């Protein structure tokens, strides 16, 4: 409650200061939970700690099951036991319950192992975050920087004042500084400065978002055209191979059929039979039976091409719809910005 009053008091001071002075008071905030969740070292250590916590929970559940089993056995055998044995078992059960509760408090209490290890994990990163926040505040003249995830209640916070991503970029740059050359480091810093300018200026942010959307749509359209060209090329190759296979099959069929007939013909009628077989042979039928699998494959490829063509057409329609939706959203955002400025 005291922190809420402190926040209101600070807000009033800021309002009065902004009215009294010509310089605008600059306020920013960070989300410590968001920053921690996006630091790889913290995420790995947190997952290991969660495995430990899971193991502790399983041990507590085993202790509870054992206690419940002892209680059920006591209730079942109570009529057969003496008063001293009943009191002895009840004392044992009470001791086990106390031991289980103490173990639970030790692991999951307010000052338990889980909380202490979480604090130990977050402490080094929090120190880095505080240093980064101070650097940003000094460089960009922030008067106040709050932590959104702390106990301090923030009923509303505009995203444009969130500097969490800037802090993350500083942390990542510090981590990768040793791996980058001077040229790469310079390019990285220029990129980060550009991103910081975009974060601070909503107009630039909206413009950058529109450019990114256009770029993504253009890349998607190029990819779809490339896939369509590949499909056409593959279809052409399949047809060429099918025609070539059909020609080879026909050629083989016309050679083998006369050879068969000449072998079975009578010696006296060799010339006549060879002439008749040349006229009456059906190489087309032989070629058709030989090339039937190739024709079937060509039909299957044609169906596959038609299916791909249909998918590409649907994807193109979807891209156009997304582009139209992005355009409408941009117009709505522009109208909203103009209304706010007015």
C-alpha cells in the first residue's frame, strides 16, 4: 500500500515538474520478468532448478502417501490394539507429519531452497540490467525508470516507454562482444542505434513495421514464383522423359516383333512371311503395353503438378488477403495516431 502511495506521489511530482519546466520529463520502464525469460543462461539454469523442484515435490508426495497409509492401517487395526500401541502409532504418525511439513517449508517456503536459488540465479543478471538501465537513462536523459514486474502497481503503461528490448540488446551485445570483430561490432552498434530510434519514435516504428510487412510479402511472393517455376520445369522434364521412354519402347517393340515371326516361319515362305509380318505387325500395341507404366507416371505427375498449382494459387490469394489486412491495419493505426495527436 505504501508503494502505491509512493507511486502516486511520484506521478504528481512528475506532473507538476512537467508543468513548471519547459523541458519534458522523460519516463521509461522495464519488465524484469520479460528480460530474464529472454536471457539464455537464465533459462537453462531455471529449467535445471525446475527439475530439482519437481524431484522435491515427488519426495513430499511419497511422504504424504506413507503417512496416509499408516493412518488407514491404524484405523483398521484400532479395535485390536491396546491403548499404549495406539498412542505409540499416533505419535509416530504425528512425528512423520511434522517432518514432512518441515521438509516442505525448507524446500518451498518463503526462505526455502527454491526461493534462495531463484534469487541467486537472477542476481547477476539483475545487476547487469541495472547497469544497462543506468547507461540508457544517462545517454537518453530519462528522469525515471520503473520496473513493471516489481511490487509497484502500474495500472497502465504505454508500450512506447518500454525499454526492455533496449536492455536486452545491451546484454546480448556484451555477451557477444568478444566473438565479434571491430567491423562487425561497429555494424552491430549502428543497427542497435537504429532500433533504439525506432523504439522511441512511434511514427518510425509504424513505418518500419509497414516496411517489414512489405518485405515479408515480397519475399513470400518471390518464393512462390520460384516454386511455381520449379514445378513447371519438373513437369517439362517429366514429359520429356516420358516421351523419350515411349519412343524407346516403340523402337524396341518394332525390332523384336519381326524377329519373333521370322524365327517361327517356315523355310519355304521366309520372304512372304517377313513381308506379311512387317505389314500386319502391331508395334503400336507392343509399344503401348511397354510404355503403359510411363504413361501412368506422366498422368500422376500431371495430377501432382495441378495440385501444386492449386496450392500456389491458394497461397497467392492468402498473401493478397494478408497484404490487404496489413494495409487496413496501417490505415487504422495512422488514423488513430492522427486522432491522438489532434
